[in-house]
């Protein structure tokens, strides 16, 4: 579902989303690991930095609660 949603956002909007190079389910993973999605890197800022500030000393746990 996440792969389809990403493709839809990329196709129908101008929101920058990473290109999906490949993805797979547990059954198709030769190592038997969890599902995966391999995407390109998009340069930008983290959402937590917008809300919690980059250098304000907030812990990740505290930022998750604030978001």
C-alpha cells in the first residue's frame, strides 16, 4: 500500500517523494527478512526539526509526543 501511495502522490502532485527503485515482501526476500522498500535519497530537512528545532536538546521521544 505504501508503494502505491507513493506512486500516486508522485504522479498526481508536485510534492517531492523519493523514486522507488525496488520493493519486496517477506516471501520474495531471499534472506527471509522483513518487507522492504529501496528508495532514492531526497535532500531536505527532517519534520522533527521543523517542530522541535534542530539544536534545542529535545529527545526523539519528546519530539514524537509533540508530533
